C-alpha cells in the first residue's frame, strides 16, 4: 500500500512542490509535435513525479481520452514557481491558482507546450482556498479561512482581469470550547443563492462537531439568510479545488456528501444529502447512508453523469493498528442512483492506489471517462457508458510518474 504523500503534506509539514507541463499525443504510436500546436488539445492531465518531499508536477496536453498514450519523454513546461500542490481551479482551458508561498493568485493557460501567465495579483485575503464555486463564466467565488481558522473569508474574482473584492461571512465558532477551527466544505450556486457546507473541528483525536451545517448565502450581497442543520452525519466534504463533493443534477437539485475523516473522525461514515430545487432546506425526506451500503467505506468524491446516476470514489479503510494509518489510501469507483439512494454497481476496475485528492472524472457526450492510478504505474483512462454499463480502456499513461492527480476538460 502506498503512502499518501499529499495528505502527509497537509498534516505533518509544509512541502516544497514544483510543477511542470507537458504535451500529449493523439494515437499510439503517433505523438503530436510542437508544430501541430495546441489546437487539437482538449484536456489536461496532471502528473506527480518523485518521492515526497522531492516532488514535481507535470500537466500533459491530451487530444483524446479514448485512445493513444502520453508520457514524460522530454516535453513539458516547468511551473515550479506558480504552484505547490495540485489544487488548481480550471475552466475553459484556464487554470487559477493561489500560491501560498508567494501570496499571489494567478491565471494561466497552455499554448504550444508553453505556460502562459495571463495575470497574477497579490492575494493576502486568506491563508488558503478551501472551497470555490462559479456564479457564471466570469465570476469565481473563493472561500477560505484566516490563519487561525476562526473566520470564514470570501473573495469574488472577476476572472477576465483578476479583479478581486473581499469580505467575511458571518460564521463564528460555537460556544463549546473544544472546537477550535471552522472548516468550509462543498459550495453550490443556484438561483441567486450560494449553499456552503461547513463543520467545526477539534484537536485530534477529539471528534468534529456532530452535525452537518449549511449556510444559505444570498448573492451578490453575501449575507447569510439561513443556516441549515442535520445531526445524522457530519463534516461536508472539502477542499473542492482538489475534487468535487457535490453537484447540481438535471432537475436542479443539489446533492452533497459528508467525509467525516476530513474532520479527523476516522470511524464515521459518509452520507448523501439533497437540497431540492426551489427550496432552501435540507430535504427531510431524503438521506442516503452511503457507507452503510458499502461495508463502512466512505465517499471521497462524486461526479454527476446524468439520468439520476453519479460516480463516487470510495475509500477502503486502512489498517488502524498502524500509527501512520491516515497516510494510506486505496479506493475504487461505484455507480449510484442519487434519487433512489442506492448503489447500482461497483465498477470492474483495478484498485486505485496512493491518492484520493484526485480530480479523476470527465463527463462528455453522455459518457464518463475515469482516470485510474494503477499499482503497476501504468495508468489509463476508462470510458464508462451508462446506457450499457460497459467499460472500455482508453488513453494510456506511460510509466515514469508517481501519481495521476487531475484530468480536466478544457
């Protein structure tokens, strides 16, 4: 079982990360040349190399998820100076990143195997980004905390020119003194309101606050109009810049998952909640005890694929007798029916190793493409057809990397 070096970075010590970008290929064995440019590149795949703390990141330009191969054979753009982990926010081929070392927020894109810096601005508003949501194609809301995690801060970013307006949400720590930090969770925007889950955490091994909390925030005033509570689970999932923990389906209903181990509750189970279209309350008639359906395994990310179905990454619990058990992560993928609250099938794929903070799924043309970290370091994309339930092996990743961390549609 592999060590989750990223999770070690979060808990143990700051690490110095570097990143590099590299170009993709079309069909095996043909590879795109720089002269062909980026006109056919539709996706970006982020890879990590090396052993912690001496790690590097590469972003591969990819023209197809269905076929061909990509590797680290001498191409790529070194972006060591712009990032220190895989937590990019991506939309329409542009990558947004807050570098905690430099305190700068940047907007970047790739062209002809080169990193283009569109703009960088000083960004002292928050220590790090916990959550984000797009209000529209031009407006990005970032949510995080101050250095002591007792205040929830937000920034409204106009991405065309990276102009920023800042503020603080009216959320404070509870009266119980054992809870030391506010942990923002999932965020969804719908019809003039932002729904943000959050929790309160204590010093481990003390357990987190035993409720799900959701702020209903009016946009654009950013005033909190209601706070929703439920005691059947706790710790709404985050941070969203690594992988999604919520979605809005084709009925405009919001679904989100809890991830108790994100609040240092390593025995708690995940549950799926719903906020129905046209309401601002947790649906009292819906509760999917996700972990109970999967022998206690927890949901670590989820992606909506259409027609009431979603893909979830499911964590296999590590051996709790190990003092470093929280560094070890293995997972698998399931299809679940979000409306019925039931597991449809476990996907017949190898066990995914090493990381759960992975943006691993692209949904396109009524199919889902899943990126898998294989134990033999020969990762692939797999095409899942919801109509037939069939899985087809697609794009191959050449050996030479440690982990696959993101796949993004540009």
